[in-house]
């Protein structure tokens, strides 16, 4: 049973990290190469779609790590699991305080109602997102290290 928990947790967190990495280093760069209307429309749609899924994914990953840590409490890798969970908490706090407010505005924008500084706001979101990606990559690396 523990083996299944370890695999599920690793896959769930790993896929989430992959999606967030792809948003940062692939999708947003593709969107930035589009004309302004299409760029903003793609970011708004992505904000709505991923904004609806990511809270469950982040909190679900945190819960899975917590269950794993509790199940193996006192074993050699428990400290690594607690560290991975702490890093995920940092990423969640960052999301709530820095990224979600920008995303909540951006997902409602259209070509007709977007603010003049929408590109600057998206650029700020991107910078925060790069930091968040680094944090969750670190969490994933620590989690995988707990496996060995």
C-alpha cells in the first residue's frame, strides 16, 4: 500500500511540475509570439482553465505528501517529505498572495476591456511564476530523494 502511495504522489506532483514548467517556458513564450489580441485571449483562457484545476492539484499533492510522511514517520526519509511539503506550502502561499490576484483579473480580460498595462501585469505574473516553478521543482526533487 505504501508503494502505491509513493508512486501516486510522485506521479501527481511530477505531472503538476511538468505542467507548470511548460506554462512558464513553453506556452507563455508561444503566446507572447502571437498578436496582442490572441496572446491576451490565450492567457485569459489558460488562466480560467488552469486556475480552476491548480488549487485542487496543489492541495491534493500536499495532502498526499502529508499522508506519506505520516505513514513513514520516524523513517529515514520523513524529514525529506516534510521539507517537500514545506516547499509546497511556500508555493501555495506565493500563489494565493502573488499569482492568483493577477490571474483573477487577467482571466476576465477581453480585447475590449483589458487595461493598458496588461502586458506589464502578465510579465509580473510570469516572474512570480518562474519563482514558483523553482520552488515546486525543488519540492519534487526532495520528494524523489525521499524515495531513495
